[in-house]
C-alpha cells in the first residue's frame, strides 16, 4: 500500500497549502521553487500532485523518477503525522505477513462429497472479506478519517 492509497482511504490529505497553475516535470523532477522559496515545502515533506496525466499521487520532497510532462493542476503541501507513516508501515508489514491467507478465497475445503466455506477477514469482520486490513486496523484508521 502506498501513502497515496492510505490518504485516499482516510479521505485526509493533511493539506497545509495548495498551489495551482502550470507545472513542469523535467528529467524526473518537478519544479516547486515557489513552494520552497515561501517555506511551504521543506526537504523530507510530503506533497500531492493533482491533475497530472502521469504523476498524480503523493511524493516526498525532493521527488525523483517522475514522468516528464507539463500539466495544469495543483500541488498540495502536506503535513503527514509520523503516526500515519507508522500506521502505513504497520499495514504493509501485516499485509506481507498474511499475504498467503489474504489471497485465499476459502477458509476451508474438503473433497469427496465436496464442501467449502468462504472466509471472512483475519480479524473476524465478515464485512471486510475483500480488504481485511481495514478491519485489522480500523481503530487506528478511524483516528485520522475525515467524513467527506
């Protein structure tokens, strides 16, 4: 899971400021000189690109490896709490640890008169069959969720 996916799930982008206009990504980097010069973006800080054809998502400044383009859109400076990054790491670790169980559609099978049962999530929440990490981390996710 990426920080982009987590923020989308939370409906919380932790935005501190937004810059709208035409942005250029050249040689894999985006020119954010206006944000840097006014102190809105610092080294190590996260930012979101919105409205790009190839690069929509969350990155850490200075970002590299972006696809070159010129686009009209926005860049949002973000103040992502360390606890959210820890949560993201914990979710990814949990998903890696339980990957084989997560990807199995059945809790049990038997042959010779065939029988099967579909599984719920690893936490026991039958509403989270397709994304059991949500049930596993619901209390920690809810702390950061926004209603809209």
